[in-house]
C-alpha cells in the first residue's frame, strides 16, 4: 500500500461523537471553567483581605491547589496506565505471541531497574 493510499484511508475515517466523549468534553470544560473562576476568586479574596488589613486565609489556596492537583494527578496516572497497556499489546503483537492472560500478567508485573 502506497503512502497516498494510506493517507487517503486515514482521512476517510470519521470519529463518531459518542456519549462517553460528550461527557468527557463537558467534564473537561467544567474543570477549566472552575480552574479559571477559582483562580480569580482566590486572588480577589486575597486582595480584599489585604485591603481590609486582615490576614490572608491560606486554606483557600490549599483548597484551590487540591482542585487543580487531584484531577491532574489522576489523569497522569491513567495516561501512564493506558500507555503501559498499549505497549504490552504492541510487544505481544510484534513478538507473535497469542493473547493470553499469563503473558499480560507477566508483563504487567515487570519492574524497572530502580524498583
């Protein structure tokens, strides 16, 4: 198959808008809206506290950091897990090994040099 045929075949593939993709898009949109709005509110609240001569409430920074950090850490962990699973399947396919639970479990249990 030539490069042009592969390119044409790739272009013809249309992604369908599934329920999962729609929900994920809404969640991501709400996350970014919350992050921007939360950042603005934290900064405004800190400025008001300073202007009134009071102490800055550090708990709002901790809550905002948790709002930003928890989903980010979860997404990074999921991406690493997904990449590992895809790589296991690629290795298995390139080695010509039939799909078996034992092989996948063996690769999943492998540890790096530093562990």
